[in-house]
C-alpha cells in the first residue's frame, strides 16, 4: 500500500484492489472518494460524505461522526487498519474509539493550538504509525521534538502489513 499527501487535507491511499482519496479536490480520479465534510458534495459516483459503514471494492470503510460537519474515516486496506481524522476539537468518546479499535496507521491534523488534544487522541488510539498533517514548519519541528524523532519528509509512504512496527510507534511525515 502507498500513502501520499497532495494538499491541505488530501490523502491518497493506493491499495492492491483500489485507490482511495480523502478530501479530494474537484476532478480527482480514484476508485473511491471520501469527504470529511458532509456538505462538500463534489463528485456523485463512488463517493461518501459522512457517517456510516460501507464495503467498496473489497475494502471496509467506517465513517465515524466527530461533529455535525466532520467525519473521521476508519478503513481497512490490504489488511491494514487506517484512520483519518482531522480538525478534532475534543478527545474521542468511548463509542468513537470502539469503532476505530486496532488502528495500524493514524493520519491526524496537527495544530499548535491543539497540541495537548492531539497527544491525547494519539494516546487514545495507540497507532503503530502516525502520519501528521501540518500547516507549518513550526508544527513540523514541534511534532519531531514531541516524538523525539528526526524523521525527514517523504513523498510516498510505502508499507505492507509485515513492515508495520511492533515495538514502538513510527512517525511518518509526508510532503
């Protein structure tokens, strides 16, 4: 599986059976498009805009309502459980955490003003791999310091189930 980042909140996940793009811009081509904002209806076909459980092209997708205008997505691609959550304003509830149980890869937005909240959510979810989405170099420096890692940004994160860390959490920074 490959994970790439293209702009502010757009992530592409390319698995063996399908390509998924979360928060795609207009005109983006993929097998499945997911949008965190239910009002962002851009593309009608093979698109989901909110909470619910979906099975598409051999992938399980669970849209978890975070707020009225924000959905987190938890999906299984190539036997790996990925959760994409941005613009969180509160810690996750027990019900939300239950739907995200067993996360291998967490993709989460990072904002200086919400650093404590982000750390709490990461502790709640306990992912094997953390992929932060950041708006600034200051946020990048802070996340590196927070995790005691000097990860260099990469264009594409290529991973298989057997490559996932077992002992410690891996920080992956996409550019």
